[in-house]
């Protein structure tokens, strides 16, 4: 089965909605977005995204090959835009000292990672070589030349923004579309900010302002879990929507069983925005690790240092079945999560959106 | 000119949309929601709200009489639900000590207020006696008996919630509708929480979950500034919307000229959620006062102590034309603000909502 190519020109996008729903499965790092998930999503008429931010170039190659071997030609890959990796020994030493009690409690000795983070440049070269259909970027802006190089290979580019200024910067740099990520979203904040001090815009305020400010298509993200959310984002002016948490319990997702269990059985669990796990603001189910590290949030080193140094602790917590020590990323509307195949989740999303639209039509008409 | 009575039964509500738009002008304390604004809003087919939380019973009587004298029969009054006023001398002394540098800089001597806050009970008695059509409550739940007493006088009751649990509590207590206030909203958080530590839900996540949880009509609030926002909230399942910031620059509003000027000329100004001014979380334009007090946020006494003790400082800042010392409440989408008559603002909101609905109809239809 083949699909029409993703075209991000707004009118083209709309024209194609009959065959390709304006729904994107968000990239989720740490092995959540398996090739099987990405392919299943695309097969069901939405767009799957492979999270490559934490993959070696070799792993990235293998997973893209897997996606293609599953008959999927239309998909997106997501890259982190990271500065050169920090190697400040004093920062690392201070971070390790802060984490020492956690290592001791876990019965582990601290080990420095072989590499702090993957090279954005090396990953980009793989994306160019393999002519992936869509590349999305998070954490920072890329140069115009990078976008031009991708365009020259036939690749569409999506930037991620959490403010109006960031969205304008992506448009100016030549991106084909911008993903506007509201504060409701699970996982890492995809914008340029590295701290929790700046204003964090909710979807309702962010979309209204971004859609008014930019001319390129806007993809809405953050707290969208059902057809009501999809219809709402389209009403706010978005051309498409991106859902992450909604796919965390998809059969094909690589989500850890404990993570699934927490999502499905503890729907009342609060989420929190935290730098505890990675050094960058991210939203996950609130647990002991988040609360304990909140006490010295200002001393936590930036990504990727904290991310690399807490990785062994999180792996150990997962082994021991201790969800309170794991990073269980989730959006604010996670209580509405469904456990089903990706195809079934998409089928329900589409049916609900149509239902909402039909129900609201008389409302919208008002006294007409 | 007279208007049909506000009926909060969902289907009735929908049936009346031709004559009464599902738009509520939010109550905004401190003299913003003048009788002239409330009456103009209701005259234009929406529902005006008078903020009574900080009014003496006598002032409340006078303003309600003014609204009625303007020919407006359908309006809402908002009350704060406050515990007995704290009189802990040690708390007050510590608060005054913290504010001493600010008083010194303003050239003022600290003066304790004659009363810390108005009595909710006394205000409630006025609402009952005057048979106001709608009463909305913020800051806490009221007893079932209070709601029964209001119903017995023909008054409809709206509760305010910032979480699913709070919305369920209002439904259980017998409220006719619940206003779900997202984190985007300007001014005070209307829910039961008194600190910034709990999860703060964005509109997209809050509405989806509250509309799924309760059977009573849901009124959406937070970051709604235009027809796109209104259509979005209806798509999410709301029966009506409540807008505050959108009316801050209405001709009839009592907004201070400096506040208007900041909103209209500095649209890029960030907002912040702060306890600096009142001791309760509230969102306003970020300024020097917020940033300076953020350094000892945990030591700020609760509402109404901080509110009363900062009032002379804020009044002095307003006199001096120093917006950096004033509490300029505003929602996250304040950049989309309009300066016009209330009637013109409502006319534009209605026209935009219809336009959005018409534009999105083919999108919603998808492959149908």
C-alpha cells in the first residue's frame, strides 16, 4: 500500500485530507517510536515520526531501513539541535556529587558516559543521504543552509516552537511548517528555552498567536488526546495536529510495561514540568525522583549532562520495577489514554473528530 | 430592550444561541467590571459579570442597582469564597518586614488595613436579597445549602474549577455549571489551590477532561481572545466561554490608563504566574515587582494578608505612573487585545466565530 506524499502547503494539505489525515504521531525518544509504530501510523493514514535525537548514526540508519522494509515511504525523523557537548569537569563533578545519594541508594557506582550526546551534524548527514521525506527539529534553530540542503534532497522541514518568536524564527529560516508545542505536552519542551523561568504558553494562547503571526502551516501539539482536541486545534488555525501521549499505549510502541501500567491504572496521577531527569524542562508523571530533585532544581546541570548522569539510575529503577525513579513522560491529558493498535487509535481519532464537527455545526451557525 | 433569561441547561442553552451568545465577560476585581461594562455586554447579547469579591455589601448593592438602572436584567455577580480572615500577628509582622524596603522606596509608612477582606457571608446575603440572576464563585467550594438557598431565590450558580476534581466537587454540590479555568487565564486562579506547586492545567487538557467528567455545562476560560478560541472551546465540549482579558481595553471597563497602555503598546510583554501581589497565584504582565518578590516567594503570606499589605504600594505606583509596581493582570494571549466598545468587541467575536466555523467545515468533513 502506498500513500500520497506529505505536502505541507496549506491548501494542498487540506486537499489531501481525504487520504492523509492531518495527524502526526509525535517523535518520542528512548525507543518509544519503534519502526513498527511509525509504519503502522503511516499505514493508517497519519504521519509517523521516528525519534532520532538519542540514536547513533548507525542505529538511525537501521531504523529507517526497517521502516522502509515495512513498506512505509512517508514518515518523519526528529533530530535534537544541540550545541557542542559541554565538557566542563567542574559541572560534571558537582552534578555527580548531587546525585551521589541516589547512586548509593541504587547500589551503583557513578560511571561517566562514553559520549554525552549524539552529534546533530552526523545525524543530519544520515537524513540527507537517506533522503528522508520529513525532518523535524527540536531544542534549537538550524541555519538556513541546513534547511536548503534538506530541501535540495526533497525533504520537508518542520521546526518546533513554544513561543511566537521561535515560530517566526523558523519561518524566517525557511522551514515548511512549525510545530507549536503548548505547555500541556508530555516529554521535553521542544523550543529554544533551557530553563523553567520563561513564560510557558498553554495551547489555547500559543496557537491563537502563532497562527496569527506566521504564514507557514502550524502543527498543534500539547494535550491533544481525542477528536475534540483535534477539532479545537483546527478551529484555532492549525493545519495539522501532533499527538504523542495518545500513542504511548499503542500496541506497537516501545513503552516500558511499568510506564504503560502507570498510565492505564493511575489516571489521576499529576504531571510535573521538571529538569530533574535530563537538565532540560520536560513533563512527566510526578514521582519521588522529581520531588526530591525539585529541592535543588537551580543546581541541576544542563542537558545532556544531567540526562547522561541519571540514565543508569533510571535504568536501575526500571529493572527494579520502581516507577518512582523512572522518567515517565506524559502530557497533561494522559488520563484520556487508550490502549489499542495504532490503526485503531487513529480510526477512533478520525471518527471522533467527524462526530465533534457534526455536533458543533449548529452551534457554530448560531443565529444564521 | 430585554433579553431571554440565561438558562444553563445545555440544550436550552444551545436553543437560545441565536439571541444570547454563549459568551461571558469574566468578573475582574478592582473596579474593572463597571456597571456600564456589565450592562453593555448584556445589551450586546452576551452575559456581563460584576466582580464583587472586594466590594463591601453596600458597594455591591449600589453597583447592582446601577446595572439594573441601565436596563440590564441578566447579569452575573462573582464572589470570593474565603475562610475567616487570618489575624496571626506574627504572619503580618513578617510580611511587613519583607515589604519594608518597598515601603521605604515608595516613601510610605506601612498602615494596617481596616479590614483584611470582605465577608463572603455578608455578600451572599446581598445576592440573595437582591435576587441576582447568576452568582459565580471562585477560590473555594460553597456548601450545598448555599446553592439551595440561591436556587430558591431563582439564582443560577456557577462554580470555578482548575482541575477535574474541583469540577466534580461543584457538580456534586449542585452547581448549575462549572467554569473550567486554564492556566492561560489572566488574574487569580479561581480554583481551590492556594499555591503554585500543584499541576497547572492548560485549557486544551483541562477542557477535554472536565467535559468528559461532568454532566453539567462547562464554561471555558483561559487564553480565549477571538473567534478561533471560542470555536475551539465549543469543539472541546464547552457550552460557553468566559473572556476577561478580551474586555480589559473595552471603552466601558474601569481599567487604569497605564494598564491599557501597557496592554496596547507592549504586546510582546510576557506574563507570569505570581503570588507577589496578593498571596494567591495570579497571572499578570511580568514586571519589576513580580521579579523582585519571586526571590522569596515561599515567604509571602497567603491571601488576603499580602493583598492588603501591597495595596498601598500598588496605589502609589499607579499614582507615580510606574507600571512596574502595579498588578496588571492579563492572560497569556493578551497580545491579541482590542480597544473598542464592549458591543463592538462582542460583534467581532461573533463574526469571527462564524467565519472560523465556515472555514473549518470542509476540514472537519475530511473524506466524507
